[in-house]
C-alpha cells in the first residue's frame, strides 16, 4: 500500500507540473530547474515599419535594410556581453543580397540562425494564391504546384541557401506567423518538418488580449498576457516533433496591432518574464529588428530581459531554442 501510494503521489506530482507548463527536466547533474529566457528575432522586413505607410515589404520580406541589420548585430553584441545568445530566424531570400558577412559574424559569435522559409510563406494556406503576396504578383513561380508542394519547396530552399551562402545548416524552424494551436491540427506539416530534418519548430503563438489601437493596456489586458505564458510552454506533438511556442506579446502585436507606446510594451514584457522566472518556465521573446529598430532604437526591451535574467541569478538563464528543445521530456 505504501509503495502504491508513493507511486500515485509521484504520478500526480508529475501531472501537476505538466499542467502548469513545467515541462523542463531536471536532474542531479543539471541542478535545480531554471527558467529559460530565449530572445528570438525574426530577420525579415515588416509592413508598417519604419514608416506606417510602408507596405511594400509584403512583397520583399527578404530585402533587409541597413537599419535592420545594424539592430540585429548590436542586439547580438549586447546579449553576448551579458553571457547569452540570440536565436535568429532568417527569411532565406535575404541571402540573395550581395553581402552576407553580417550573418556570418552572428554565427561566428555563437548566435543561432534558424529557417523561416525562403519567402515567408503561410504554411496553413488552403489555396496557392494565399501562400505569399509575392506569388499573387508572380503566379508563374508556383504554377502547377499544390500548397504542400510550395511550402515544402520553400522550406527546403531556405535550408539550401543557408548551407550554400553561410556554410551552416539551420538551427530549427519557425513558422511565418504564429498559430494559436501551433501545428496541432496539421499533422502533415509536422511530418513534413521531420522529413526535412527538423526536430523542433516554433509555430505556436497563444491567444491573448490586446487593447484598442492607441489605448494604454489596462490591468485586464496585462493580466491576460501574463496568463497566456502558461500556454506558451514547450511540448511534443504525437509525431515526436517538439513545439517551442512564441511568448506574448510580440513587438508586432504591441506596435502594429495595439499601436502601443514603448513604455507599455516594456511593462508587459517585464510582467511576463517575472512570471516565467517565478514559475521556472520558458519566455520566448518574439521580436523583429525591422520593427524594433524603429520603435525601440535604444534596445530597452533587449536590455530589460538581460537585466531580469541577471537579477534572477541561478533561477534563470538566457538560452537558445536548441537548449530548450533538448530538455523537453520524450
């Protein structure tokens, strides 16, 4: 009876931890479980930035401008100086630009660069014309292909471009855009990514509240963003593919959808990170240098996350997403 009771207590304890999002393994060699703070930046151009009227980027996602590159390099330098690394996700078409030395510099410094597809395609599109704005303008590029064929080719093309121009295979995969249920409803996409050699993806962005455009987020919005962190914890699909969600609120969600001021964004980030540290959970910051270079030119969000991790001492660590994936229980 005592053995069975102890076994049941162990089972219930494990179930409670899983329900709370405490999915990270700990062991004698690793020491106490730490919160993971991941700073991930998507290397793509973004509509409405740096000017609100900028919409051409929908067709030129990989045509990275000088400000975006400078921001990525300086953010990487700052995080590296604090003992961490940044996990970047690259739209492969950027590798068509003349000079890619800045990307090689990121890799040489120990930062990670993952696959973000070649053209920033919509992986759950139902019709070829929905896959990317570029293909609406130039349909001959995808003529005769189904959506799954287009998506697979676009992911594989980014991988080949990275190997050719950077001499490095991608470190993981992030879906363009996030889905509230990740790839749970798309087992064919899970299999596709596994077939292409990826062990993990970052495709889930939990639903969360936002304020009306230009309105300061109140307590209910901020509380909702903090509560959404529990749904932004890593897990494993039945296919075996690991999911590493993006944490609310992203810079795009704040500055485009909510038209927030920087101080409001920083407050939301601080509250969310503090929750994750207290719960020894994951906070996977989703940012875009193309947006942040215009809205946060002094790197205050980047510095804030580094400060919070440093103050937490041995309770938190800034990590890349490969480290997160390696600790998701099989």
